[in-house]
C-alpha cells in the first residue's frame, strides 16, 4: 500500500504539494473546509498535469492514476493513517496555531506535522502541540510542481529523526531540500522580501516606473521575473505579512514594510489574485 500524506489547504500551495506527492506515488488526502476550494484545487492539479503531458514530462496514461490518488476531504478526520501532515493554510499566525492544535489531536501518534509557512516561527507553532519534536517546517516554493527547493526548518525541539525523515521525503518527491534554522523569514524570505520591499520604495519615490524597475532586475541581474511582478504573483498581502514578521521578529528598521505596499493591500490590490497589483491582469 502506498504511503499516505495529508495536506491541509487546497489553495495555490496546498494543491501543488498534493500534486507532487500524488505524482510520486503517495496517497494524498487534500483537506479544506471549503468545497469550492477543493474543486478548484483538483481542477488546478488536472490542468497542471495536462501542461506536463504537453511538455512531454508526463505520460498521458499516468494522469488519471495521479488524480485517483488524491482524495478531496472536508474533515480533519481524514488525517488518520497519514505518516506526514502538511499544513498549507494562509500565512496567518493565529490560524496556524489553531490548525496545529486541531491536527495534533486528530493525527496518528507517530505522525510528523509539517507547516509550509514562509516566515512564522516553527518553534512557536510546535509549542501548540503535544509533539514538538515531530513538528517541522517544509517551505515549498511557488509553483510547487515546477520549483526544486524545499526549505526544511527545524524548530527548537525538532528531533534529528524527524528532520532526517523529512529530508528523505522531500527527495522522494523530486525536490532538493535545504536545512535551515528557525529565524524570522528563514533564508528565502529574509533575502527576497527586503529586495521586493526596496523595489516598492523605488516605485513610491519615483526612481523608476514599475516596468523600468522590473526590466533592470530581469536584464541587469538575470532574474527570470522582476520583483514587482513577483510580488504580484506571491500576493501583496502575503508579502506584507512576511515583512511584518521580519520587522517584528528581528526588530530592525530595514525590514519596515513600504507604505505604498500597505496602501495597495488596504485598497484590495493584492496582485494577480485580485487582477490588480503593481500591474493589471
């Protein structure tokens, strides 16, 4: 019998994580309270598999088998029997704390509980459970089926066994895991977000237009995507949440979120998902 994994959340990150585990032969329970989110999640996985078939990286005969390994569920009861539970809910501290208390109660005794948080303290999340040694960060990059990296983040109490198992599991789904320590923003966002924030300051201060700023970084620094377009892809609300974690957690004014970013989020201009951010979609 295939090993079983549960993914909490069917959004952008959740359905991507479910996709890569199912493609690697795992049975996956994709859990979300919203039936429409589950439907959208499964539709996204199906269209991403079609894209892989078009590119020739997947046989069309495999698509149905992969989709067949993903069960869409609304109840946390569906966690039972999973050796690994990955939480991929919105980047909100209180929400994650609440989810971890619930999944700790619902999961099998030996199960590892992982969070896909991009900035929130693993140590604090683990403290909400009775198994802090089995709590770890698995920060996948977006879009999950395409991006190679998984940041594996140890909390203060995370055991060596848990870390080893998660490094192995990451490799088994074709990812390259990198072990990092539990500090605000870890490595990826501690370096990325100040760059995005600085690009927004350049826009606010009129140093250049959004197009100019992104072109400089694409052609001058060989980035595949400009920082403002990348912020729109990530979601400006998520960027703001991560910068606030950095600012509060490290206490350094260099992480202060740009006022223009706050203004866009207040206006509901969140990037691609709202059709309007630094660019229109």
